């Protein structure tokens, strides 16, 4: 037999004359142990498993979807790809873990009526890739949010080449209640630090980092409270507004973008409070008339005045956001338009006057146009898609309350809705964008059908009804790709509109449409 030495593993491989391996000799100092090949494999597995298992198990746990009603993920700091590795961002992130954990523990002592889940995702190479550009970095955060079903992500990165630390938060685009405030938000300017990060240098960095971290945490809490179910929402939204007021009073470290986000959040909070107060007003007003109750009437008036006050506060907040950068923030116009549109049926100053409703729609349309023309459109906020959809929706709503002859469907509404449809990426993972696209098809169908209703010639009516049917079917097809219950409710509404359109066509001579209308009506009864 011959011997072959492989010093890099400190193992002698004993090879037979025919070239086959007989056994291994493991040398540890002067001690030699002869083992069969299968024993060596077992030793290697036993030595590797304790090292690999914790890393793999951590990745598996952190990759599992979160199960709270509102999920917040805090991600450790990462080093920028091109930065000099004089210090590691992971050590900074891990050192801040205790601060974050203390904050999470304090939440347990707060009265939060929603089941919220929080997770600290530490920096590690398995969790996500370090990207070289801001857009790529943000995209990796997006992927994490969708993978673990996070509703709010706090993250940051460190550049040791320029000695700066950056913090941001991300509100995923599927946050439907307030689409105007979704996307990526950098609230503060970068924080400068001195190397090496030891002693006084580290203490100073933590002192500088505490205010923006506190602001981020307060934004997380405010967003949690903004997302409450309606039956418990009003008090929580008020608490959210109080948190935002604290941020506004502190303001330390907030840059222009941070201030814009602050006022957007405030405006959205007051908008939601105003809408809820108005709904409470309607309930109490009806009850006071049914039961001739003076106390219910007084409560109704209180809610009505609260709604007026909150709508005024919301409008003031959006105006403050626009002042920051010379009226160029698209998101502020988008939010302001949504506020005005929500008042179309409320006629908050002159109840019962239908002209006021149309006036509110016109004001909303003007704001949506300004959102499309504004220069500052934050990436990942999908402002153009939202503004085009809202513009098309508002114009379609206005057209639907018209009674005069319709020469042709409104071209501006068609263009706006087609912009939403043409911009849709079939491979998108953003549910809210898919949902807006499906709704754009539906609004386009309503636009065609409404104009057909106001045509005089039967041939013109039938052509527009055919166009409406096509768009309704496109909407149903896109909605049908997701099983969510809320989407199924949308399908019910669209199928009802489709059945009515079939019936109108049948009454104009297309008798084969009767059966299709009846089939859908039967389906609607069963589904309901």
C-alpha cells in the first residue's frame, strides 16, 4: 500500500494498490486515529450541524409570515456595498437590539386593542442581499415585507466610508386605508459618527440615534392605531393623532421629507376621524327622528361638528405639507383630493344640497390633476397610478349624476383609467395595484354604460353597452385571480352591473341577453 498526505485537512488517506480508499487516519498533534470512511463522514456532519443549525433555524423562523393583525418588523443595520469595511454595520445593529427590545417590551404595557406582532430581524447575509443602489436596497426590503407579511418595516444602513448612519421606514403599498402615505420614507438627515465606535463615540451615536428611533416607533404606533376596525377606531385614531402631535412638537432631526410625511399622516388621521364622526352623525340623526329623541339629536349635532372640525384640520395639514416644497408634493395633493372626494355625499356645510356634492367632486378633480403635474413623486409610492385612478373615478362619479344628453364618454376619464390599465405589470406582487387596475376596468365600464343610458339612438346605446360589458368582464377576470373575500365582494358588485347591462341590451332587442342576465342573477342569489 502507498500513503498520500492531505495536510490541509490534517488527514491521511490510506489508498490501496488498486486505487480505492480503505480508511482515513486523523492526526491530532502526536495522536493518530484510524477510522473507516463512513466514520469520518459522521464526524464531519456532527461537527457542522451545531454551527449551521442555529443559522438555518433563524432564517426559517424569520422567513415565516407574521400572524398579527398589524405586523412591525425591525431590521438590523446593513453596510453599504461600496463602503470600506472599517467597521461592520451588523455590530451596530446588534448593539441597538437592546434599545429596540426595551421599546417592544414597553408596548406590552400599553393598551393596544389590536393583536400586533413585532419582530426584530438581525443583520445577516442569509436574510437579504446588500444592494449597491437605493432602489435595489428598497426592493429587497419590499421582498422581505411581502414574504413575512409585514405592515410596517423600520430599517437602515451604515456607510463607514462617509461615517454616516441612515434610517427609514417602509409602509407596504397594500395598506389600503391610506394609500397616500405608503412607500419609503426617510424622516431624518443622515447621522454623523466618529470612528472607532467605542466609548464616547458609541455613546454619542446612540444619543443622536435615539430621537429618530423614537420617531420611527411613534409612527409605527400611529399606523397601528390608524388601521383599527371601525367599531373601535375613533378613540385609537385620536391616540394616533396625539402621537403625531408629539412628533410635530419634537421635530428634532426631521428633514423636509420627514415633515411632509408627518403632515400627510396627520391629514389622513383627521380625514379618518372626520369620516367616522360623520357616519356616527347619520346613525344618531336617523335614530333621533325614529324615536323623537332629543338626546340623540344633540349627539348627532356633536358628531356633525366634530366632522367639520376634523375635515378642516386635515385640509390644514395637507396645506402644511405642500408649503414645505413650494406646492410640489404629489402625495399631498393626492391625499387632499381623497379628502374632498369623501365629502361628495356629505355636503358637510350645506346638507341636502346636491350642488355641493358636485362642487366637492370638482375640487377633488382639480387636486388629482395637480398630483399628476407635481414634480416630487416619491419612488414606490405609485402616485401616478393612484392619481390617474382617483381622477377617473371622480369624473365617472360626476358623469353618473348627470341627466343631460351624452354625446360621448368623457375623454379625460377614459385616458386616466387607461393609464392605470396600461401601466399594470402582470407579474406585479403588489395587490393594491392589481386591485386598482381591476377597479379601473370597472369604472371604465360604468362610464360607457352611463353614457349609453343618456343616448337617444338605440344603436348608440347598444354599442356603448357592448363596450361596458367588455370592461366589466376584464375587471371580473382580474379580480378572480385572488381568493380574498373582499375581492369576491367586488366581483359580486361588478357581476350585478354586468347583469343589469345585459338586461338593458335585451330590452333593446338583443333577446339572447336575457338568459345571460338571468344566469348571473341566479348566481348572485346563491353567492349571497
